[in-house]
């Protein structure tokens, strides 16, 4: 392993030394006359792979980067998610797993150049496309436009970020060769040229005139019309299903000279809860990659490793379909960084066009099956309000949104009472589709309201009966015109023909309560009687396990499987591993990286089960296994989503085709 690590560092140093020996500063430019990039004066073709540092624990950054280098890549591409670094206005976090500068240094040490995509909007199947939710404090804000409030926030953020990355530009001795401005803007409804001009000037003012700034859009003239502007190099993206020559034609029409660039060559595709796990054959990826490299095109493989949407960071598409915790993407390196057949197929293609590093490839990290862990029921959400709602109750005639109560993620409890007797089933409805995104209604039993799917349920009860509605934010829309995605009860509910009013709302700090161990066990039986058909009130469960002594190299990565559970959130030692939803699939296991586990103390597991664990007559258990299951779709009710690959119309018109999912 030491030899593998040393080689890339040597190569990186040699590259810089060769420039210094000539007495020249490092340079990376566009050669329009010869349709290529030039690095230090020499013709250069990049073969890059996407890796998102925000989806991979810091302790694994070097392992993943080394594997990418050993595949023959000479560059990587990464986004900078604004909301990951500025969750609260004016408070910036670039430490730990958010240490962007450390990631850039590691890439350079390994011998990889960097293509940086700092947004401000990134899409990336990330919550709200990387834009911070607090922007929605202005309810009518027009995101990704010259809206003065949006521009003011962007200017402040970029005033923090861009000076930080300037030392890492290639001409300044760093690894960054190109910087993207915005992302696929041609796919957005606003088409605000002044916005793109403003960003172009902003980036230039901080980064200088030498850096290559570029845009990325779908490979169609319709996308490039609004996505590309003068002084920014226009690139396109498309997958292996495309006719490569035809796919590059729109770029050539708006960018007659310069290198061909596919900024997102799709090695796989994203998943949604309830849809099939996306799989793309290694043969198909290898064939298209070879065609592009033969043409001399520059290619970024999106994704080379997908990683994990830990916590609440996943995004969603419309009609509302949230992406799961895993962002495996069927990429050449799996979610856990494992080597795949696709990895080696790509490496063989790259060998045909450039030199691939010699020496051993870092191996797949070992996984360990820690076995079953018994879980005890602790408290329902309603019972635990005193420790979950640190800010206390807020009263209002009408329901308020998450942002109204200064909460970005997770869950919020809305409480009111039935204003009348409902002796016969009475519709409780969200007539304006205002439940964002899934609500657990507790009154005379538990029922579910769900955005775009279940807008009305029948309830019974006496006047004055308490109504608790736990609303889950399942991830903000990350693509399209609906990225202004407010969460909670975003419009009024009705009971029969009448508005429900007089709400008491509790902003829930569940992550903080879990981390501080505030959810103690109440006087409850070890397990509840089985409830196979009906839903149970949302409740917390807890358990722990000890990693065995006498086994070397522990802890190791693992996966947690919740086969008998329905839907919820899981924490291990206070770390939010993510969402589970085995009753809908396709993801059945959650990746648990070794760095959050302990060999020195018991490992605490906390589960928030939203619908009721189907534990039968035995205590509830979760199981730690060494094998991931990402393709076990149980239910599929999502009718429409962005399709895998582009489809051509006539000769050059090109776009994503939206089709009904047949599963």
C-alpha cells in the first residue's frame, strides 16, 4: 500500500517540477485553434471521475481517490454544496467531513487534477440542489435568478468560498484546472441571462482571468440556449445510450472551436424509493467511453463513486419522489468503495488511450456481520416532546412551515383538537396538496397523508379529541422549477368542509436528543403485541452491541438491515446513518462506515420507527450484515421520473425523455 501511495505523489511533484524547470508558471488553457486543452503548453485530454466528498467519510477520502487514480483517471470532479457548509446564515463549517481544502490537498497528493463545481446550485440529487433552505425565509424568492435577496446571499457565500479555493487553482500551484459556473442552467425555467452574467463577473473578480470557467448543460440546443453565455466555455452531458457524434453536435454549434467535453458521462443513474434500482451494463459504459476517448474528447464519468446521503441530505424529483439514503448509482466503485466489474472494464478502456499506473490497486475494504441486536421500545414521539422540542411549543391559528419555525430538516409535530364530533368517518384533507412530505396523523388510530399521493383520510373521534400530526421532511426537490420546496404543513388542512385551526407546533431536535442520550426507556413491556395491519404511533427504539474481542482489524464497515421494520430513521452512536424504508424499497440495507463504530464501548443503536415495527411475538431486532441489498423493490407506485439516458429527435434536438415507470 505504501508503494501505491508514493507513486501518485511523485507524479504530482514531477508535473510541478517540470514546469518550474522551464522557469514558467503552471498554466491550463483552452486552445481554440487546435480544439484541445493545453496544460503547461502541452496538449491535454482529461479523463475524470465524479466523487462527492460530502457523501464519503473523511477517513475514506484517500482510499477512494487512490482507487480512482489507479483506474487511470488523471482528474476528479466534485461539487461544493452550499447548504452543507452554511446551514445557518453566516456560520460556515469547513471542518471534519466538510474540510474542502483537505480534500483538494489529498487529490493533489494522490496525483489527480480537480474540476470544481461550486454552484451556487449543483442539483446532484442533494437536498434543494445544494441551496440552503434558509433562503426560503423570503417566501416569494426566485432562486437561481437576479432576485436581489438571492443575489445578495450568493455574493456573500461566494465571497467566502472563492477566495478559499483560489490558492488551489492550477496556475497558483494547486490541482484545480477548471471551475464550473452554476449547473445545467439551461434546464431551469428562469433563463435569466443577467444572472449568469453576474455569476461570471463574480467568479472572475475572485479567481482572476486565467482560470477556465465553464458551463454544463444537456446535449441539446434548447438547453444550451439558456445555459451557455459568452466568456464561459460550454460543455454538455449525456450517457452511454447516446450517439456520441450526434450528442457532441450541439456543443459544436454553440462552441465552434475548442475541446469536446462531456462533463457528465453517466455510468449509472439515480434511484427513487419504490422504483427499480438503476443498473447500467459495464459493456455499454466501456463502449461509449472508448468512442469518446478515440475522438479526443474530454470525459468526466458521473459518478465514479456515488457514496451515501447520510442524515437528511437526499434530494427528490417531481412528481414528488424522494431519493434513498444510498447514492450507489451503480458506479464503478460502490457506495462503500468496493471494486466492481465496471471499474476494471473502464480501466481496460483507459489503458488503450493513456498510461495506467502500475502497482497494486487498494483492495475492497472488508465488511463484518456483527449480527442481530435486540431493540427495546423507548418512547413515542408524543411522549418525548419535553426532550425533543428544545424550543418549546409555538401557537398559531394556521399551521406554519419548517422554515417559519427555523427548522431545516427532520420532523415537526403539529397538534390541534377535533372541533366537532366525528361519529362517522369524516375526511381530513389536504386540498392544496400541502403535506410536505409525509404525515402520520394520530387520532383514534394512525393514518398517513402523503404528498402527491394521499391527500385525504377518514377520521373519527369526539369533539376535543387531540390530533397529533408528525410531518416528515423527506428531502427537498433538487431539480426543476419546484426547488422552492417548503416543508411541513404548507397549507391549511380541512375537516369535512371546515378549516382546522388553533395549532400548537413543536420543532423537534431529534438528532440532538439522540446524541445526548435523552431518550430513556419508559415503563414499558419488552415488546408490544403484534400489529400486522394497523399503524402504530411513531416511536423510538434503542439497543446496543459490543464488538467482539480477539478479532483483528475491527471495527470494520458493515450494513444494517431492518427487515421487520417499515419506515424510519436510524442513528448509531449518535451519527445519523439515514432513512430506511424496506416496505417500499429498493434499498434494504444502510451502509455503516467503520469510523462511527467503537471497540472501546458498547455501540448504541437508536431507531425512530414511524409506522410500527412488525416484530411479531418476538422482540424487535436489527441485523448487521456484510452484504448490501440495494435492489429489492417491494412496491412501486412512482409513475414518472427522469429517465436514464437521452433520446434523439431528428438530427440534433436532444433532451431527457420522461416516461412512465412500468414496474
